[in-house]
C-alpha cells in the first residue's frame, strides 16, 4: 500500500488535478474526424484488457491523438490501403488517471485476465520488464497501439466475460480473434514473443510486423522493442505534456442538438426534459422544459455511447422495466400517419411492423415488417397499437448494435399520463413529442442525455454537458 500511495503522489505532482476534468486541448483531435476508415477497438474502454476492467478516464471507446500524429496516421492508412491492407487501433491518448488505475491494479489481489494476457508473469513485474510505464507516453498524445488488417485476416470475434481465455501466444487460429492479420501474438501480450524482433514467431507474422513497422516509419512513427503494436510519432517533439482530460464520445463533441432528461433518482418515474442547441463551444437552452415519464422501475445504465461497466448504479437488462441512462443517438421517427412533419427519417406503422425483443433473434432490437422478413423470433411488440401511445414516436438507439439481453425497443412516445411509468421508454404529452419531431434535425447530430440528477452533476464536467 505504501508503494501505491507513493505512485499516486508522484502522479499528482505531474498532473496536479487528477480528480477533476481538464478541457480537451485544441491540438488533440478525434481520429474519426481525420481518418474515419481506420478501425477502432479501444480495449481500455472495455473489460477485455490485462486489468479485466475499463480504465478510469475512458468514458467512451474513442481514439484521440495530436492533430499532427492523426494526420500522419491517415497517410499511413492511405499507403496501406493502396496495398490492400489497413490499420486498427487498440489505444491512443491515455488519461493520466488511467495510468494510475493500472498502477493500482498491480498492487491489489486478483488476476482476472492472466490466462490470456500474462500467463507466465507476475503482474508486479510489469514495470521492471518494461510492459507498463509509470508515466506513459500515451498521455502525451502522440503514442498509440495498433495492428494490421488485410484480406487474409480471420474475422473479429465478439468478446464477453464468459468466453474462455486463451494464451495470447497461442497459434493464430486458436488465440483471440481481433480481426487483424497474424502478428505473432495478441495485443497487450506480456511475453517474449511480443517483442518487436522476437525469433519465436512464424515467418508470416514476421513479414506482417515488418510491413506495419515500415509503413509507420515512413511517416515518422518509431516502434518500441518490447511491444510490436506500440508506436510514437516523432514529428512534433514539442508536445511533451502529460494530460488527464477524459475520453468522451465523438458524437457529443460534434452534436448541435441535445435533449437532456433528468429524474430525481434511479427509481423515480417522473422527470424533466430540456432541449439545447449549440452556439459556438457551448449549449444553450431552447424552449421551455417539459414533463416526461420513464420506466416503471426508474432508470439504469444503458448501452449507448459511453462506458458503463465501472459505474455505480443499476445496469439495464431486458424486461427490467427501466429506461436507459447515458448518452444515446436518435434513430428513425415513426407513427400511425403516412407522413409526419419531421426532418428525421420516418416509418409509417402498418399492422405488420414489429419491434423484436427476443434476444436470440438476429433481428433483436430492430423494427421489422413481419410480412416481408423471415421470422426467427418468439417475442416482439406490435407497433400499430389500439391506443395512441405510438401514434408519434422516435427510436432511441440504445443497445445498437445489439448485445443479447441488454434491453430493446426503447422509444420516445406518447404517455398514458403524467403518473404512469413505461416498460423502459421515455414518454410525454402528445404536444411535446410533436415539438421534438419538428425540432430534431439529423444534420445536427442530435443526442439524448438521460440521467438521474446526481449523476448528471457528477458527470457534467467530464462529459462537457450544459448546466441544467
């Protein structure tokens, strides 16, 4: 514990405000805004990494880099694409608080992912052996971890905590499939075969590493001897400051319309909605607040644009009667009429339109026309009802793409009344949903932010949300 306290004290000297959010510096950009064709699999925003949990500061699975590094990486991508290859990034900018989180992991009991990432090491040796840094270059904005994709790569698998762990040095077809070419080991493999010049890998993996290293070097990226996936851009050496701003959703940084819904607490069914429009760097209220109701059992963290695994509070599941909390994109509008006064894409509801809530179906959490789609589900909701609840509505992109049992068919729709909770949707007066339909513009990349009041205030600074 004394060693851990010393490490945290050192980090606090380097970054004086670990506990509070820093603004994102102007020179730091989202890779999606510069090179959208580069694939992203940001492992530290998930539990599929050597610590077994999402790291502190990874509020969203996004790659951020200094603008010069991002542009250089875009040139690498273009050169590789001309040869039939491409890039996939695993990690880019890493907040200093995430580095401290790694330090904490090494000092506490437990090895939840040892069998995959470090089967032959003691985690307390990570620093001595050079696999983890006490002050990471990732926190300076020009270091990243990545791999090579191409036509001979096995398709990417979908990870879940229940999947059996396989040694990261196992043969290519046996270890975790990340959608990349054979590079000799998996990502974050703390073992000798992961060393850049290791002789313990096959000829194909050696050739793939050489191809990646050569392409990166041409644009000013230098590799690291202990990790074949680790590169640092050398074209802007003046950028040497350790940063600690949190990684938030790209969509939030680019949205110009927000609907903010807040409730008193996790179990309250009544809430308030407020519309906001972006003016420069800030959001300002537009229109008056209006009443809404949420799930009959309140709110729970949902699967949207932010990471929820490490948060306190309930997590949404299929059939729990809870509306999702978090940040969500908005999808198609729908209703009983053949057309609607809205800029959103619009789906007229016929008697055969259903929303599939069977998590075993390939159509789970989708609006489908049962008359034209082969049925593989045993449970769904008929959208053309005998009441007015779905006369006007908007699909909320919760659990999109869908994970089994994480919740489905979440909408804005008309309420039964101001004291009647829903099965998991957010409902309101008919005049208010008509107002949303007329206001929302997909060109403005609108988002729903839905949280209990206390959580909204806790996250407002990190997520750059407007005052309520």
